[in-house]
């Protein structure tokens, strides 16, 4: 909380405030995932790396892209590309399962 106050009032730098908020949210997310990982006994290193890439992409888009709509569209495309890449096999299996149900009727 103190870091946010320093960025907002003392330094009067909104970019630094944005970076600090995103970094804190990312840090807390990673910390909670590590705790959950220890409890359930699984390794999520790949997910940490992907989360870091998406966070960096979000920061880059907010700084470099003019306009909220353009930034939203670009980040949505990146997120959809990740979801398609990650869940492509599950999506294909779901459609195959759906077709087999239609053939049984």
C-alpha cells in the first residue's frame, strides 16, 4: 500500500503506479499458486511462465497502444491465442464427442 502512495502522490507517476499494481497482483498470484502447489503436490512452472508473459504483454499494450479499444482487442487476441493453444486437443475431443452423440440419435 505504501508503494502505491509513493508512486501516486510523491512521484506523481501514473505509469509507475500501474507497473507497481500489476507487479503486486502478479506477485501475490504467484505466491498463492506456490502455496497451493505445495498443498496439492503438483508442479505449475509452465503456468508461471505463461502468466508472466501475459502480464508483460498487458503492461506493454497499456503503455504502447493508443486507445482502450485497440488495447482491449490486442490483449483479447493474445489471450484467445493462448487458450486455443492450451486447450486445442480438448476442444477437438469435445467436438468429436458431440458428433458421436448426434450419430447415435
